[in-house]
């Protein structure tokens, strides 16, 4: 049995797909499949149930999974221990981030990490499917850590820590009837067309959850992936939108409306996969984030404390 056998098996088990596992490992699918079959042959037992829709674990696979994780964690810890004796930390941290969000000073964090650990490289990745896409990439092992939003229930399979919470404001065109009134309930807002992010983005989930809690439905007539430009669409008279004020840099042609019956709050968290122990390089990045951005109190559903594996 070789380490790569365990690595390939773990990638398939965690992603539930040979295709996604191959993408995570940067290999062709046939190579991943052949390696897992070789492991099954050596162990004399099927580890995976293969179907067109998904890949699931057999009882033997369930038994192997935690031991495979432990073995790979031990190898990574051994490598990190050797690097520490050499007086320097090495490695790569792949960080997922949201577009148009500047609540976290990523350039400053990366510069500070480079000064502290010159041997650590940070790679930034964005997702065009918002926080939902980043969460999926964390579970699949394509990211080591990600900054994402936390509306709604806790995200399964992730350990998260709340970094920032900002109130969301309803913005309308300056000539809109609600601009003169200055306040509205969610029931009143349901009568107006909305501009919002596509499904999967934090901004969209935040508003959807608010209207669902109020038992009302709204119509999103324009979807914009770049949340930083939504204000321009509102200004053009195409609809109204919930936005965090730091995303609206130009108030010309816009008016803010206070929602009287619901407190909408946009939350930013840092997240890792709950099933994988962070590498030493990832831990160094997380430690730096914790220094710069102390943990906020858990004020909303969806934020949970870091797991013991993160510590």
C-alpha cells in the first residue's frame, strides 16, 4: 500500500465522485479509478459503491476512511516537523475569496505572512457561484481556507469563525416612492422588483431567508454576479436591492430605506473543511487572520466555533 493509494481513495470519498477527485488531484479520471481499484485488490475488499449518479462508501470503505485521514495527516505532520527543524516554514495555502468584498485586507494579510514565513505561498481563488461555490470547493479539497458568507443554517462539513457582521440596507432609485417615505416593511417591499446576486451568493441568501421568515415572496428580475455593480442597476431604475453600505461607494441617484420589521445582517466568516486537519502553512495563515480579526460573538444562525481539529 502506498500513500497515493490512500490519497486517491480519500479524494473520491470526500468528493463523492471520481471526476471531482481527479480535478482535485490534477489527474485524469482513469488514473484515479485504476489506483483505487488497485487498493481494493490489495485489501481484498470493495471500498466504494459506484453508480452513474454518485460514489458512496461500502462498510469496508467507512472503516478505512478515518484511518486513511489519520495516516495522511501523520505524514503531513512529519513533513512539517522536518521543515521546522530547518528554521523555516514551507508550503502553499490556497485561499478562496469573494469578489468586491474588502472587509478583510487580503493584500495586507498576504504581505504580513510573506514577511513572517517567506517560504509560504498564498494562492487566491474566486468562485463565480459565490459562497456556495467556495464551500463546495473546500469540501472537495480544492481550497485550504475560504472567506465566505454565513446566512441561514450551518454549512455542513465546514468549521467556520465569524469575522465581520454588517447591517444590510435597502437601496432604491432616488425618484422611487419609497425614497420619500424612508422606511418600509418586508410585506411592502414584496411588491417591487428586486436586483440581486444569483442563487448561492451570500447577498441573495440573506434576503431570501428574510422574506421566507416573513412568509412573503419577492421577484428577482435582474441577477448580477458582481455584487459591487448592483448599485448601478438600482440607479438605472431597474429595481431595488439589499446591499451592505461598503459596496455602495457612490450614493448619487440612490436613496437608503430603513426596513422596520427585520434586521438583515451580512456576515463574513473564515472557513476550513471540518474533516481535514490544516497543514502548518494553512495554520500559519489562520493564526495571522485570528491576530488581525478577533472572533466575533456568534450572533446569528450559521456561525459555529472552530472545531478542535482547527486548533
